[in-house]
C-alpha cells in the first residue's frame, strides 16, 4: 500500500497532494476569501403585510393618475390618415397603382379630396406611412456604406483590377452588393436601403369656399435628427462644393429617377445631407411604420394652421407597393410634450396601477380576515 502526504494552507484553502512519482496535485477547493466563500454582507427584504400592502397602494395611486394624464394628452392630439394605395377600383390612385412599376420613367399623378372636420391649431406634421415593408431584415439593414455616407471620397471609387492597386483604392462596401456598382461605376449612394428610398411627391391644397385652391406651404427641412444631419451624413469635400463634379464618375441607384446631387435645389439640403434621404436611411423596427415627410409651420397665432374644410392631396405616384402587398398612407398630425398620438403608454400605466391597487385590496382583506386568527393561534400555542 503506497502512502501519500499532503500539506494544507488554512489561509487560501489550497491543498497540495504529493504522490509517489514526486508530482503534486492542486485540488479545486475555492480560496478562503469572503467573495469566493460567499461571506459578503447581504440584505434581504422581509415581506410582511406592513411593507407589501403600502407598496401596492402607493404604486396604484401613482400609476393611475399618470396613466390618465398620458391617455388624455394622447387623445387631445389631432390626427388624420388617408390611404392612397389604390388597390380598390373606386380609389383615385387605382390606375397609377395598377400600371406603375419601377421601370416607368414618368410619374403618375392622382388627386384625393378629403375633409377636415376640426381645425389644426399648432404646427402640423405630415408623415408618409408604409405597411408590410420589412426594413428590419438583417441583410437589408446592413446594406449600406457608412463611410460613403459620411463623405469619404474614396468610397465613391471602384477598386482597380490588380490586387496591389485595389488595396490602395477604396471602393463601396461589400455590404452594398448587389447595389454597389453598375458597369464598373460605383453607385452613390450604394446599398438596398438607398435603392428603395420612398420617392412619392405629396402636395396639399386647401379648397377655399370661394372656389380657389390654395397650396399649403410644406417645409422640407428640420425633419431629420440633428446628429444624422450634422454628424453621420456629409457630402464629400464640404457642403457647398460643386456636387456635380464631386459625384462625377458615379451612377444613381437603380430605382432612382435622378442622381443624388439633384435631390434638391437648396445646397444645404442636397446630396447625402438631403433630409428626405436621411429620414429614409434610419430604418424602422416594425413592418408598419411612418416617417416624417414635411412640416406645416403655424404662420399666424390668430388663425389655425389648417382650418376645417375641404382639401386635396395631389400625389405623384412613383413608389409601387403591389409587388410586396404593401400599403401607403398620408398622415396629418399634431404633437404634444409626449410626442405623437400613442394611447398605449397611458393604457399600460392605468392597467398596472389598477392591478396593483386591486391586489392591495385583496391582500388587505386576506390579512384582515386571517392575520388575526394566525396571531391568536400563535399566542395560544
């Protein structure tokens, strides 16, 4: 029988076992520290009726008024929505939806009359909405070149054929494929997100009672996030340079009707810093979404921004949605301190507060009915 010896260390808990071959084995006992031996100071709440019941009532009394306030605020927001997909034969946009495709070079125009039953007093925000459009698809979200969008001039070039030259000359990201280049010319901007940019043109007219049609002025700036406009998106070689010369040698995306340097006549809203383009490039999380299109500024404090009455929406139908069974909407909405119309948050607060208050009442009744009985039993024992 072969003997073995060991030496123990009380401080760190390690035990070294030496065998007949002279080797030593280190066991797996944790070190003798407060952390590894779970001797750290801890606090554990003791749930009693005196602590649980007030907590339920306090949560209920706080959440219910907040929920009511949020719900009332949301209901005070005025919102009007009109669907102009054109899938129904009675729709004014039916012919455009039926015959238009990405290959069309000329847009189709349709007019949609509608009526506002109440005036819109403050600034009015015009949105376009899409349904069944999955901007959250993983491959779609990655199909962009942030270096190109940030104004890197090298991303507007196509790499040379030789390996050494291609290392020195940058080209659009591989994530943009198959929308990276056409005939060995880089696409600007590249990628599937840019290629599918929403390009319907929406115009709004107020039908005056005297028979005249008054165009509603729409502001196309101030609709994008400040960080996107001034940090993430930049034109190559400065903002006020000749964009036609900068983008020379590039081609427009396949589904675009005009190149990126002709998106707007305003040099501060043209090229990669065009706000319609920036808004579209911020992908939506859900297949049904809306994006800010224009702002109708309040001009006169005495008159409403949009008075009640008859209006006409003129649509240059450039964006087909029948191929993916989608739908298109135009939304007019005001906002409040909590943003746009969203009753869910108020309903959620009211529901949580009501449940907590109800549980508090139930537990109070149970405690009042059975708590004294248990105390009496303990005293008698």
